[in-house]
C-alpha cells in the first residue's frame, strides 16, 4: 500500500487524508454521541414498555373495580328491595307483627296462651330481631297448617324453637311451646 501512495500526487494525498480524517471523526462521533443516544433510546423504549404494562394492569384493575362497584350497587338495590318487601317497616312494625300473628291464629283455629314479645336491644334504623314466645294447643293438622302459613308468609318470620309440652290422648290435641323470630326495621 505504501507503493500506491507514492503513485498519488500531493493533492490526491491530501484529499485521501482529509477523507480519512472525516471518516475517523464520523466513527468517533458515532461511538461517542450516537451510540449513547441509541442506548438512551433503548432504555427509554424499555421504560415505555414497562409503563404500558403498568397501564394495562391499571386499566384491568379499574375495570375490576368498576365491576365490583356495580355489584355493590346491585347488592344495595337487592337489600333495599328485601327490606321493603320482607321486613316489617316503620314504627308500626310491632303492631303489624301482632296483627299478622292474630290473623294466623284466627285462620288456623289454634288456641294460644300468653304471648311474650321480647324486643330487647333494639336500636333505631337497623334491622332488629324480636322473639315471640307462646304456648299453643291444637290438633296435629291445625299445628301443621299454622306452621305452613308461617312458612308461606312473605315477611321474615321464622320458627326458632319448638318444645313439645303435652299430648292429650282423648282429644288428640298437642300443646307446644313455640318461639318465633321476626325481623323488622324501624
């Protein structure tokens, strides 16, 4: 190659030297400047990818939260519906409970002793449980009919406890101790 350089004149040698220097500085500029920019671009691209993944997770979480919110709204509507339809409502709820029980006693022909109403611990604005205890006497058919009517009542009124007290052999009447749980909202 040294022999080839001797064949070139001085002007051509300067042009090749200038081109070599330009090429050297371009390579130097690439390694010092552009290469760092490419690394920065690559890091930025990785950060962007991770941020996109975070955004997707955040959107999924938001979608799930919206679904959960809608389920809570539906649950609140269900609770409101149940409260209005199945719970005795308002300050007259105690009277409604007593009227419904007396109606059931009349319809079934059950003989009832003293009725004890236990409203202990009631607070306003919340669903309350009251216990109604009494003794009743009737034939098996009448008692079955009474329990069936309680079961078919749309309000939350349930048999909580049954105690067999006596069976009259001659008449076939049964005497039971019965505790009913009723739920109301004031």
